[in-house]
């Protein structure tokens, strides 16, 4: 393991994820956002790579060991987002994401969300005896029951139907026969819908995130869309905090962290990918840093 690069905003380590994590201080990062290599998907050309294990059980065990050490490095009030896709073996869907999730739960993590990443532009598949795969999982874990989380940072506009029903709930009886909702004469900072308050700051985005895949011409491997990493970081990392990705790859998480004023620690086994990330995505993140939110 060696320190590959460091400045005031970005620290990159070249080495095995587990071995490198053992050298990092306790509770030294505020949030983890990562997409580990998928089982049997591709050969990254480096000895010791995760994803080349001969069995699903060995793959799950390897990831569990990495995330066990990552839990030590994570602040007690921190959260972790893990993006995982599934694999087929002899036409049988393995269930890798949930195997990993259950293993991490058994190892001490608290599973807070199973977020579905819906891909509206997923690559077409040539299969004719099952449905095409158009989603992946993004699991959100915490170390403790209480943790830092900023829902307001990722709220969305309320659906028109929600606002319509909210206005109807506030309407005077003689308004209800008119076309369209009554005027909103409130201003209390929240709206009621069926007895529940609608937050004026926006709606909870829910656990289905529709995010298009985004090609990255500089890399020959699949990358996490920056928008996916950004949403996780905005919700899960305090302003000015530190984001860790133990499988840094092309540096998508680092770019999103820098864009939003967070520091970044990345670990990557393939030295070529570290150099690529500095030339491309991390360079973009640093350029955007001055205007970060």
C-alpha cells in the first residue's frame, strides 16, 4: 500500500481495500459511498481483485471483511451507501446484493434502506426467457440507530396530485364544487394531506431513484452515475465532512464529494485507474470545488 496522491481535498491510496483500511484511523470519515466490483463481471487485470472469487460465498466473505474494517473507520454517526448489482450462474440469479446485505447485518451493520436504482436507459439484453434487468440496489447502512442525515438536501418537488389534494383539504366547503383546487391561503410551512403534513421544503425522494446511466469514454468499465453518488453524499455526509470510497475506480464518488464541498479519501487496487481519475473526474471535481454548495 502507498499514498498515491494527496492535497487539501483529495487523498488517494494505491492498494488492497482491506489492507489499506487497516492503516486508517478510527472514525476518520463521515460517510462511505461505494460501488464494489460485481462478482464475475470483468477482469480488472490486478492480482487480488475482489469479484474474481470462485464462489458467491467467498465473494460475500471478502466484501464483509472490507466493510467490517470500513465500519471502524466510519464515524459513529456516519452512514454507508453500497451499490451492488446481481449475477447469474448457470441461468440462476444468485441474489448477491441481498446475500451481502444479510452478511453485513449479521456482522453488526444496521440496514436502513434498500434503495432501487431504476435505469431508464439500461443496456438492452438479448434474453428471451426472462425480463431485462433495469435496476440495481443501493443499500444504506448505519453503525448506530441514530446518525447524521440531511433529508432536506435531497427533497424533491411534491407531485401535482399531492398538492391538489392538499389544497382540497384546505378549501372551504363552497369551493369544493369548483373546477381545480382552491387557492392555498396557508403559509404555515407545511401542507396537510389526509391528516398528514406535506413539508414545504419538498417531498421525501423515496427508495426508488430513477437515474440514467452515464457513459464515461475514458474508462472501459461501468461507472456509477455522478448523480447517484451526489444524492447519497448530500444526504449522508455533513458539509465539509469526509467521504470514503474503498473501491475508488474512476473517481466518481470523489468528483461528487468535491463538487459539494466534502473531502475525499479513495482506495484503489489498480494504479492505472487512480491516474485516470486524477486526469478526469477528480480534476473536474476540484475545478467545481470553488462553487460548491
